[in-house]
C-alpha cells in the first residue's frame, strides 16, 4: 500500500517530479564523467609507461632491483613460460638480460645499457619495432645491435658500423664484443635515447658468459586494475627465491604523482558532491513546500505522521532510484564515445606528454564500478535529504497548514 501510494504521488504532479528526477539525473552524469575522465587518464598513463619499457610486472631475483648486478640473475629454465602466458590478463612476457658497459666507436667512448632480448617477445610487450627509424629490426639468430639515436649520434655511428662493447661479465669475467649496427631506434626521453642498445638474448648470454640466465622477465597485462590479481597468480608459479615486482615499485615517481593527483581529484569530486547535495536538497524542499496544505489535510483526517513519512520516504526513494538509473544510461554513451575517440592534445601540451614517453591523448575509463559507485553516492545523497521531510512533517500543525 505504501509503495503504491508513493508511486502514484510522484506522478500526480509530473512537472515537479521531472524537475526532481533531472537534478539526480544530471548529478549522476556529471559525477560519472568526471571520475571516468580522471581514472581513464591514470590508466592510460600507466599503460603507456608500462609498454614504454618496464612492463606492469617483472620477475627478478630478490636482490636484483636494489643492486642491479649480474650475480643476482635468474635461471631461464626455472620458469615455466607456457604456464605464465596462460595467466588470465597476461598479454606478453619479455625475457631480458641487462647490463651496463663501455661502448666505443672510433675515438669516442660512452657508458651505455645493453639489453638482451627475444625480439618478437619484446615487441609484444613494448612495441619496440615501432621505435625503429632506420635499418631493420632484430631477429633471434642475429649477432647485431639496435642503437638508440642519441647514443649513435654521440658515437658517430651509422648503419653497418661496428660497435665495440667492453665491460664486466658474470662472476667478474671480461665481456667484450664487436657488434654491427643493424638499426637505429628513437626514444622521446633523452636519458634513454642517449644510452640504450638492444641485442638478441642469445648473443647477450654469450657475451656476458651467462648461458641460460636472465636478469628479469617483463610482464605486460591488459589493465592496471588486474595488477594485484595477476601478481598473486604469477608469484605462485615462480621459485620461492624469486619475486614479482610491480610498476609502483619500479616507477615510484609516477605512482606518487598519480596518488597526489587522485587526492586532488577526490577533493574536486567532494566539492561536486556538495553542489549536488544542495541541488537535490533544494528540489526536495520545493516539493515539500508545495504540499504543505496536502499534508495538513491528511493529518487532519487522521493519517498518522509516521505513515505520512513512510509514503514520503517512498517517493524520495523512487525519484532517487529512477534518477540514478537514468543517469547511468545517460552517461554510458558519453563515456564510451570518449573511450573510443580519446581527446588528443596538440602544441605545448602534446610536447610535455611526449617528453614523458606518453601518447598525448586523454582517455575515459569504461570500468563498470565507476558507473555503479557514482550512481550509488548520488542515490545516497538524495536519500539523505529525507532528513528535511522528517523534521518538517513532525513539526507540522494541521491548522496552520490548512491556512497556508
């Protein structure tokens, strides 16, 4: 009976009800789009940075990340790559052998980073082939190098020239080799562009006297929200003396920057909620004020105030629920449009993104929890406005209400 009365009451004055519904509807759309834009930009930033070099996760010896020593390497055969690839949400694995050495050509010598890779697997994780600006991409059986553009310019290297490598190998032995330059790659970040050299993994293992050994395995996943789940599953598939390190540990500056910006975004969202609360509250006050005489008549003919409050509460529930659901439906096409057609930056803004190695676009997130969470918050805000009808009806005197 109460539900039936509440439903009928909200449609007795369609204009008033539509105004109330509109306040909740636009509140949900605004909150969903604001949060989707914020979380989408974070997810895209993380994904771009992870694909840039580190991956979302890496399998390493427990001492490797702090010391970066070849002595803290891992055995390639100790990992079951077929099972690791089958972990849900894993897109690719990139075995690597990394070391720092002296690099020379002619009379010029520089310190650079040598990365031994499986070319096709590395490309699946970091899209390395797309950074090639001259020459050819590596094959697994090559004995050659891809050199970053800045380093090639400092050494005076061209395609076909031979790069001299000299450094320390496994267990303090000498690593030395002569590698023909097969290709030139370019990074937008100067530090990487001035130091990176890629060679096939087999060649790196031969040069550094590390047959069957790796320093790390980079793991690419589809979305950052699956990071914790994938990390736990991968950890169960590796030997106990190895560990899985995630991108927040490898890139603490980016992680802290996102956390700080997220706090700022939450403060802005809180301000939006306050505005929404006042907007919805104003609509409810208008609804109640227009019905003072109606409430007075109902109380005068014997309706208990408790029952009147229940009916009024049902009206607010219906209005809040319909407004929240239609708000979700209204936000869906907007969010999905910008998710498939991201906003692209140009000019100085684009150059600042390029400097970080991130594509200059602004993405929206389609995570279903965004829609549900924001609709729930606005729904609860709307329900909280029921405090006013409680106060108003309890203080209402029928004789004064009938004269209003």
